[in-house]
C-alpha cells in the first residue's frame, strides 16, 4: 500500500470512529448541557455525597403578543401544594448512515420514570447564584422500559433522588441527581438522559401580564458537541384559574457550520441540519411539574469530512410525555 493510501485509510478510520463516538450526543440535544461549548456534559461531582450537578444553560423569554384581556402574570406558587405524582416517559431515536454503508440504529430504549415532587423555598448558595428561588425535590420510583434488560438494571435505582433549581417563572437553572447507592451505571445514565430531556423541554413563563392567545419565545443554547440555538415558541391556548394549556413549537439551528469532534478526532462540515417539533403541555401553577401533555421533535442532518468524501447522514427524534398519577 502506498503511503498516501495508508494515510487516507487511517484518516477514514478516524473520521468513522469520531462519527460513532458522537452520534448519540447529536440525538440527545434536548437533554445535554455543559459549561464547555464543544464537549459533552461533564457533571460536577459533589464532595459531600454521590450527588452530581448538571448546569443548565440560561434562557431568554420574549413576549411577542400579550394576548387578550383579562391578563395576569403567570407565576408558580407551590408552597401549599401536596406531593405531586407524575410519570415522565421519554424516547430517543438515532439512525445513521456513513457513505453507502448499511444504516445503523443507535436509539435509546423508551423509559418511564415515576416521579414524586415537592417544593421548598430553601435553595443552596450555589443554586441561588444561578437565579433560582426554589427547589423541586424529586423521588424516583420504579422506572420501567420495554427493554427488559434495562428494566432489570433500573430496579436498584428506585429511591434515587433529584433536585431542580428553579425560578418563580419556571426556568430551571440546575439539575442535581443523587443515585441510590446500589444503582447501576446503565440505569444512572438512562435516568440522567430522561431528566435532561425534560429540562430542555420545559417552558419558562413571561414576567409580564399575558392572556389567552399570548405568544412568547424561549431561547436557549443546547450544548452537545455542536452548539445549537433552540427556540421554543409558546402559545397560551387556554387559562382556567391556575390551569394553563400551552402549545409549544421547537426549532433548533447550529450556531456554526463546523463541528469539532471530541478527542481531537478532526472536524466535520455541517452540510444540512433540521430539527423541529411540536406538542402541548398542561401546567398547574400550584404544581411544580407539568400535569400532562407531550412534545415530539425530530429532524435530519448531514455532515461531511472536509478532507475526504466521507458523508454521515442521521435521522434523529425524541419525545417526552407527562401524565399525572
């Protein structure tokens, strides 16, 4: 083999390895966060326990239309609420093809996580520094999946805890997870992905008065190797006392046309990138978590290697569903 051919072969293997290493991260853009723009999320290990803290990127909320009269400021007030019990179900699908190779499936199994939630006006100093004014304490029940192997692994995670640092408008500023001592790594990762997905499909409320028909946008960066600008366009479809129905449209666009692969594996050009979604959330301003609804999103992407003819095509999708128990 000539030296130039050998170099091309090595380069091709490097690119393919990079593709395989990061394709799952692309599918999890709804549930990834990081303080570092070009790396996957690196949870911060607390020194006092096995709790991990996952920072959440800040949001910007802009009112486009204040809606009809009467108008009011929508604020969460959960101080006197009883414990809330909901099921969170998440899915994530990834199908990828490199050049003309056979398509590969890197999807994660569907996961249903029972959550019991209560709130506290007491926040840690670190959470207060992010703007949080309250904590949502979560207890994780017996999570299940159609994948029997994952369900078996999840059994030891029952009783794990999580905490959301939030503002009165519903913005989540940090996610803390404390796995049960016996929790397996596969189960920890699955639950973390599910909670992350819920965080990046949560909706902030405006700080100004709005009425039925109001429209506002929530802008946030989602960091998962590629920096993505996510915009949620929210319409207040109905408001009955403290119960609100929100129609949500999601769109993501890459901030750059270049993707720097992890571990110095090279760069890829982002040739095309589409990711959109829609759904409806039911919220109760006296409850910390949505009481119902779902959001489904998906899209297609194509990446090219600037130094060869290698092309990666991906079809990705995800969904979250909330249901009260």
